[in-house]
C-alpha cells in the first residue's frame, strides 16, 4: 500500500507516538489538574511538556500561551467568533478552507460582518498588493491559511504579518497544512494567533490541536468560547482570567496530547528543515513526472519550493472519482479526490465543481512510493 493522504491525516505515526498513547492509557489514565494524586500530577506534567514543545517548535515564548482544542477547526471558530464584531470587517483570501469560510459566512448572516476576499492568482499565489489594500481599512481580523490544502501553495506569511502589524489588524494563521512540515516562527512572521492541528504534520493523534498566541497579542480582547471547570479557582463561579485556564474548560483529550507530545518531539529531533528538504525533493519529482503523463494537468505553482508536499492534478476526459477508484482498487494507492472542503480554493484554481485528485505526501513517503504512484497514474490514465 502507498499512503498519499497525509494532507488529511498523517500516517504512519512514529512508534513513539503510538507508545505514548498506549502508555498513558495503561499506566496514567488520570485527569490533569483535577486531583492531588501522583497520576493526575503526571498527566499535568505531560500536558505542560507538550505546551513547552509546541511553543518551542513555533518560536513562542510562554508555554501557557499554548491552548489545546480538539482540532484546528474549533480553534479557528473560537478566534473568529471572539474577534469578529457585529457589523465588523474580516479580511481573508479566496483560498481558504471551509473551517474559515463557514464561520465567516455564519457571522455574515447572523451579525452582518463584512468579508473581504483578497484575490489569489490561478496558481494559488497570493496577490500581496491586494492584501495590502484590503488591510488599509479598519478590520477586526485577518485570516490567512499558510498553505492551501488543495494546491499546497505556501503564502509568505511574514509579508502578510508585516502588513497586518502596520495596520494594527490581528493576524490569525491557519497552519493546518504547514505545522511540522514548514519552519514557522510566530515572532519573526509577526503572527498574532497561530491555529494548528495535531493529526497532520505534527504526527499526533486525531482529536488534538490548538492555538499559539504571539507574545504581543492581548488576550483580553478574546473572550472564552466555553465556560466551566478548569481545576483551578474552584471557589469561583466565574471563569478564570489567566492563561491557559481562561480557554480550557472541561476534560481535555490528554491521551491524545500525550501522543502529540511525542509527535512534536520526533519533529524537533529530526529537524523541520530536514523534513522540509525531503518533502521538497519528493514533491519536485512528483510534479515533474506527473506533468509528463499524457492528459495530466498539475494544479498550482508547479514548483516544489513554493508548496508543501501536497500535489493536486486533473486528467482531461476522466472523472477524478474514477481515477481514485482505479488507483486504490488496482494499485493500492490511497489518495483523496473532490473538493477537499475548500470550494472557494477550487473556484480560484479553476477546478470547481469536480475538484482534483490529491496526493498528500509526508515525511515517511519514499522516492520508491512516488515512482510507484506515478506508474499507477500512468496505467489508470492509459487504461492498462
């Protein structure tokens, strides 16, 4: 089997991730911050260590400014819902995932926010001049995905951060596709809020994700979305106002966080630069050789240096679903097809409404995997 669906969920996971989840469930199992016994204290130690590793990975200073959520979608919803005011203005791009577009459309309908969609070129690259013009007016928030989950095209987020900081607009970055795969420094890129998911490039379990607040972002501007028990200040019937408790109510997925801890540790030990170099190599090979197959059109910038290890393509005269069935049933190549929960991106790229075939490679994808997948595409396209 050749697994090429890492843009949805990374697999396989490092053995240390699997072992950490098993060890927690077998030997710890307690709720962090809720009891005085040693198992609860060990659970809290694991959670704190994970905060520290995540903060270190993204250039954050204070581990308590790392907030855990069940996934990046909830993290994005929380920030958008908390910062977008009635009748306010939110700047975003035409390449966003529905994790961004659906909460924005809901607020457009319910409280009348104005959504400013900055145009993106047909190759998926951002028009930075258009972004600068959009940010010149007053805005509650700017939301930009670091890389498209369709074309893989990477945004120069430091350029966006500089423009947003100049205008005093908080910048929320959706790093679902880049966390763990592409170097990110929230200070250097002037990112106010980074939303991440644990189950993709961070190599952790599903049901994990969160937010990293930049040191300069005033968390007093962002109210909690959920209120309840935190294990702290239990004598109060009001939500604590200190981090991370202000935003973490209820029992967290601590078994998943234990796995996430080891996923991030594996990345730090390996080095994001080394992971990135490997993915650029295999992505370049995939793009070049896909483009040589008759009737195949690769979507996006066509340059591995400008994108993640996600490569989308279409085949003239063939339905994307038929291609995926052939790849899976005849060659054991696992990929994703369709709109990938990002219809606005497909409208921009010219692949709406049928979508694309998407190969999502990862740190464990080999050159041999790439070559065998390419042979399978050639066979499916040519009916062999």
